[in-house]
C-alpha cells in the first residue's frame, strides 16, 4: 500500500456534474468557452470571472453566493478551465482525497489508530482513484492569519475530499468549507456547517470495560487514563464513564486506583508499578489504550504476576497486535475501519451536493472483544 505525499484528482472519465442540466460525461466538457461567454451567462463582469477562476483578488470582491452561482453556470455550460486547481474548484468531485493528521498525535501516521484509518480509507477509495495524500497540520495554528502554513494538499487546491484525524483545527476546516468542500472529522466532534464528525463514545467504552470486569467478580480495579488534567474530550469522556460505571455497580471511588499518563507502552509499565505497589492491590486493570495495556501485561509478567490468573487486564482500541502473543488482549473494539469507510462514502456523497447548513455527529457502536487477558477473580 502506497501513501504518496500528494494525491492526484480522480481520472475524469466519470460524471463531472451533479446538476441535472449539466454535462453527464467529462468528455462532453468544452475548452473553447470564453470568460466573456461565462460572464454573460452568469450576468457578472468579466473581471469577476477572472478573479474567481484564478482564485485571486484583482480588486473585485465576489461573494460566496455569486461564486457558487458562477461555478454552477460553468458546470452547466460544460466549461473546462485550463488550470488544474480551477478544475477541482469547479468540479470538486474530480479532486483527490487527503488525510490530514494532527501533529500532536503520538507517532504521527505510525500511530496504530492512524494507520488503521489510512489503510481502511485506501481500501474504500473508488476504483478510479489510486492515491490518498497524507499531511500533517498543527492543531493550534491560526490558518486564517497564516495561510502560508496550510498543509500542501490544502494549499495546492488539487484535493477536494478531506478526512481529518486528531484534535480539529477550526481555522483549517473553515479554509475548506468556505470553498464548498466537505470535511470528515474522525475521532473528535467539530460543530461547523458542512462537517460530519465520527466520534467513538469513550464513556461507553469505559462502561463496557468495567462492566465486564465486575461480571468476572473484580471489585478492586485499577484505571490507566490519559494525561492528568487533560482537556481532550476523549479523556474527559473516558473518565466520566469510569465514574458513572462505579456508581452503577456501587463500587468505592476509584480515585486511589487511577493512574494518569500518555497511554503509551511505557506509561503502562509505570502505571503497573504504581498500581501494584499500593496496599490494596487491584485484581484487574483497565487501560484507555491497548498500548498502555501491553505495557501493563509486560511489566506484570516480568514481576512474576500471572495474567490473567492473578491480574486481569483489558485495553481499548483493538489494535491489530491485540490478538497476537501468548496473552491475547481483551479489549473494547473501536470501529476504526468502519468509521473510515463511512467517511469516504460520505465525503464522496457530499462533494456532489451543496454543503448542509449544519454539522452532523455520528457515534458508531462499540463492542467487547474477549480474549485471554481477563479471567474470573481468584479469591486465593
């Protein structure tokens, strides 16, 4: 599987217009239509047409409503601009696919969840498409003030279908939606018109994990959560779910059994040391990530503690590595591949239509995957 740095627009042999009055095949489009003809048909000045088609401000201010009207007229006339960027602006369904990843995700595109999204998105692309551009963005940069910092696949105008992974940057997304492009946010919610967010319920994940351990008889449960004081919605939802689950199952406050960290393998090792060093050692540990759970299992076994007979461990994510090894990990499966597949289908659909006036949030269902890292409580 190849993920080139920059994608190319899909081959334009398919339908190039969503307008019923427009051309049905790309081959029917014409290169000999002049800007003057477009200006007359759209009832705007030729200078305004030049500004829009070249995406430059020649001293003529054009409203978004006028821009949309002119582009619709161009589509109906079957006009093909000479510039590839103008072509994609006019016919966004012919643009490429771009996966934008937040720069603060540990491991970047090598992060297990990111690689799963990328692989699933590649598999979901239409047959006529052979590329998915991949780029990084800074969650905290103001891309309105610093347009030169935009990721290349955004700045070069040849991509029109965007999947964003990680903490969304509002100014980045606004740069896309103001061009009439649809955006899919995976993992986080962003309430902006034209944006569809796919958000796993980490609170429900915590509830499922703790309910499974309680069913096995565990009442002393250690929790490995995200960084202390984190404002990340995923961490907040997870911690909220832990608290609600403890209330539901009438368990004592888990405060003494919560360890915070970056959810890496090393964080799992350290959490295991801290939790098993307490006076009332937990008989089970639930981790907000599979990586942290791997670290817990490694450190416990290195200390001579049998997993799962003496210590049950459960993770969250269902990374590919979770099913490997002698002690395959019981985990809460996040539907990453399904989210990526649905996001590609949705961005394909919306790129043919006018952007919706509001945003939409999709919460995919979670599931418990039982393997060998959890066992009923052994009173001995």
